[in-house]
C-alpha cells in the first residue's frame, strides 16, 4: 500500500497522453500551441507591471525602496467597523436554542439530509434494520468525532451497548463512506443557504493546517518545527462561509503545497473552486505554476513580502517601470517554457486524473532536482504567474483584505476543532492509520453538521423582517455559521442529592 510513490517516475504520467492530446489540453482549458500560452502570460505580466508602476505614487499603503537589494513595505490593513447588532442576533440564537446538545445537532442533520444512507456495509449482506443502524451510526460518529470514544458514548441512556457500536464501527464506518457523507452535508449547506443573508455563491476557499497531538508510537507522528511538540497535521479546505469541503491527515513535515493541490482536485462537492487563499507555507513557485496549469488562482498571504522580486516580461526592458526598479530582476526564460510545455501539461494531467499521488509528483520538483528541465520550466512559469499575482496584490488593498478575510475563516474553523474534538485532551490516541483518518473525517462531518444547523438557526431568526432590518453591512460581513456558544458538546450530568453510591461494606464513615 502506497508503494507506487517509489516506482519509476515515468509510470506516473498518463500512458495515453499523446493519443488523447487534444482532449487533455481541453480538460485543462489550455491552448495546444505553446506560443499562445506564452503570449497571454507576457501580456498579463506587462499589464500588471504597468498598472503597479503607474499607481504606486498614489498608493500610500505600499512603498518600494532601495534598502538592501530592494525592499517592499506594505502597511497593515485598517481595522473594519465593529458589527453593531450581530451580538443581539447571536444572543437570540442562544435564547431560542440554549445549550443545544451536539449529539442532537448530528441527529437533526441526519433526519433532514439522511447522510447515514451513505454508510454501506463492508460485509456480504446487511441484516440490521435501517432505524437501528441509523441510531448506532449517529452514536458511533459522535464518539469518534468528539474523541470521547465508543465506550463512553455507550454508557448513555439510549439502549445501545458497546459491542453494538463496535460492530457498526467495524462494518459500516470507513474513509470512503465518511467522505460521501461529508459531501452530502456540504452540498446540503450550499443548497439551503439564503442569498440575501450569506451573499452570492462563492468560488473561493482557504486552506490551512492544524496540528493535533498523537501517540509517540504512531508512525505518522513527528515533531512539529513551528508549533513544537509531537503530533500529526490535518489540512483543511474551508470555503468563505465556513463549510469545509476537504480534509487530509498528513505528517508534520509533509508538503502543504501538495495537500493544497490535492484538496482542490479531490473535494467532490458541488463547489466550483476558482481561487484558493493560503499562508506562506502553502505556496511556492512550483505551486503557482501547477495551479495556473490546472485553472486555479493561488492567492497567498506572504509573510516575507519585503524580500519578494518582480520578473521582467522580456529582455531589454531595463528602463521600463521606473518606480519598480529596486525590486525588478532578470527576465523570464520563455524558451525553457516553450521546450517543456508538453511535459508540464503531462504532469498537470497526471495530477488532474490522479494517476499518481500529488505529493509523489511534487517531490520530484524540489530544490534537490534543480537540473531537471521540467522543474526549471515550472520554476520559470511560477515566477511569471507569481509576478502577475504580486502586481495585483500590491496594487489592490481590496485583494489583500479579501485574502486576509478568507484565511480568518479557516483560522476560525481551526479554533472550533478543539471545542468539538475535546476527548482524551484532543490527542489522536490510536496507532492504526485507518483509525486516525476515520477520527479526522468524523470530526469533519460533525463540524459540518454544526455549520448546517447553525445556518438554519440564523436563517430562522433573520427571516423575520424585524431582525433582518436590524442588521447593517458590517453585521452581515461578520456573520458566520460556525459559532458554538449555544452548543453543549458534553454528555448529560444528572445530580440527585438523595442517591448514594453503594459503598456500605468496609467503609468507615
């Protein structure tokens, strides 16, 4: 299992690429002719550089100076207006649905959507009636999604034993079934949303990772360089209104770029992604190149913006763009892109069709492979696409704010992880890879169910004209369906002062 990543790299490429050349290029929406591809990029570079150069003197938030080898300074974004009435709407949600059980949220979502229908048995036949199976699936998914475990969930007042839940976990709950259920819930959220409350359908999502603690003996466990401590990484793709469309369990040292591309290609929901916001760790020049070939706009929030460079579209343009001179560097080597155009498209098609793992393909295009001609061509293409992005990023404050807002949504998603996945200190406590992936996907499903029910709750309140008219523009901007002050993720706690524990024998009072 997974041995394909060590095979001959040529076997990763689609074998019938040449016979189906036109079809493959059409699927990628790229021209057959390298000249047409290059001329379009050149034109976009010239337009971007010209716009930035002419607009820089009137742009007080961006400065380019001669400091060091050229230094870009971008002023922080101004804080936006505080929402005035949103807190009253949230208080109304908490009043109407005070301390709603997270288990009830999972149950209500299933009764409305029927995502448990996606859980088919791995055995030869299915004997359990659907009603019993539905109940046991919901309890099992809750136990794994909160990390409390099946044994503790089985102790509740519902009539299901630990053995019943364990049987359902082994026979019905696996990665594929969970992914199908998650897609069902995500698509239901997109369908149920009211446009006047949540805005028009989006084509953008943000992606980021979150570190979870894990056992030392776990083969995926590694020491995280940035966050410190041992653990694993979960990489999330979350769209603008807090619906997570894809999740991946990764080791801490694995490539965030590969995880980002994997999620864009494999999310299996109705969302058509065009833009993807990432932080500095989710981008590279090769990432810019592949995203461009696959038809996505990569939009990172760059930490080291001061050290970025802009590339010239053609040789002999040394005196062009006088305001950008300190950060301008060499021209793009278009000849390299021209020579390797077909080969780059082959790798992009391999990613699109999934003939090899994304990470296995991208591992070939790292700094260890500097002399690889396709890597060099991808690097040149990435530099051209990144230059176009940087010109737009520096020129437009609205774009910078858009990227920042998108990444704030995924940060909010990460903060809700620890609220839901609270059992065993939020640590993944199994050494079996499949069990780890099932735990992560159960958390993903549970959190999407919370978003679904919260969407309905807010819509229930804001459908009343009195509440809707109260909301201002900044209130709608700050509205998110991922809120949990009204939710109780824990079990019920019964206190009866007249009941005593049976400890009479051998106890000294």
